[in-house]
């Protein structure tokens, strides 16, 4: 398929001009030759905004985004967007979609701001818009797997800083049918003495938190006869949402009920204490 050049800008929520702090809340994209102008704006998952900009009332944030959504929809409709492209106005294309895009994203003062205009090539502008929204707003790169990798890197840095990292090596355990790799295994004279597994339990849904906790609980219990008796999990949980915190605490209680030591991955002293014993 023929690729089209598209221009896009990231929509940003910036309530405090003085600090220049902002959060990405949407994407607006135009593909002039494909007769396409559309946007995506976050209007539901607002926990990140309300927690970061805690001086701004949640109702105020929701009101601002609702009003701005209405305005963006008006501009999109003015450009003639029909869902699969745009009908041509009686004047040149550059005078509608592209003109409206650049007028919209022009730098101006206000709570809603835009990044610099960026460019990309795509054979499907709508898919590109969804992709950009998932990346810059929903941060799909920061999946639980990604976050767990970061957590593992953080723990490795702490162990190295305390000069005990050399005592721990990655090691796989198997019962012949089921196997799992643990990133930190303390080995002495070729014998594993202790296992440490960083586990990220801050997923965006309580069900996913419990599912991930139960996955590792099953793994540890399944391989119990192969693992050393001293198993430690270093956990990171959610920073907001009562239900997610409840799910996190339930997952932690399940580990402890199965004689698995749990430490806070963010508490360096607690982590080191558990590793040095």
C-alpha cells in the first residue's frame, strides 16, 4: 500500500505554566494527501493526572478535558472528517485539514498545550493515530513486563552498590516438565542457597495484579523441591487506587501464607537485610 506523510502533535495538559510540568493526554494527526484529520484524547483514565497535579481538583480536570474534547470534535467535523477520510471542501485541501491542524497546534498560552509538530510515514493514518496514542499517552511500552525488567535492574544496582551483587547469578530451575528462570540466585560451592525474584504488582487492573502474583506463587510452589528453602520476592505495588492496593496486599498475603519472604523493592535497607542473612 502507498505510504502517506502525516504530521502529528502530542496534546499536553499543563495547568502550572510556572513549573512547565505537563502530562501527555492526546494526539492530533493530519494526513493531507489522504484527506484525513483526527484526534484521540484521554478522558477516562485520569488517575495519573489527578495524582501528579494534586493541587487541581479532579472535577476541574474532567471538566477541562470534556470541554476540549468537544472543541476538537468541532474542528475535526469542520475539516469534513467522516471516519475513513474527509470530503473535499469547495476550496483547496491545504485550506481545510492541513490549515486547521496548524492553526490548532500553534503555540499559545493555556492549560492545553501542544508539542512541536512531528512527522511520520504510514499506509494507515488511523492505525498510526492509535499507535501514537497508545505509546505517548497510554504508555504501552511501560507494560508490566517492561516495569518488571526495570525493577530487576533497580535491584541489581542496589546489590552492586552494596558490593554483594557478585554473589548472585541468574539460574533456571526445572522439575522436568515446568521450568522458570530466576535473576538472582545466591550460590556457594555450586549450591543455590537463596533465591530473589523482583515482582511488579502495580498493573492497571486489580485482576491483573492478582493474576501476576498467583503466577509466581504457582511457579515457586511448583518448583519448591528444586528451589533452595530461602525464597524472597521483592515487590513493587500501585501508588494509587484503593482497589489496586487491596489486590496488591492480598497478593502479598498469599506469598507470606506460603512461607515466602516478601520485601519492599523500594526499601534498600530491607532488601539488603534479606539478602545478607
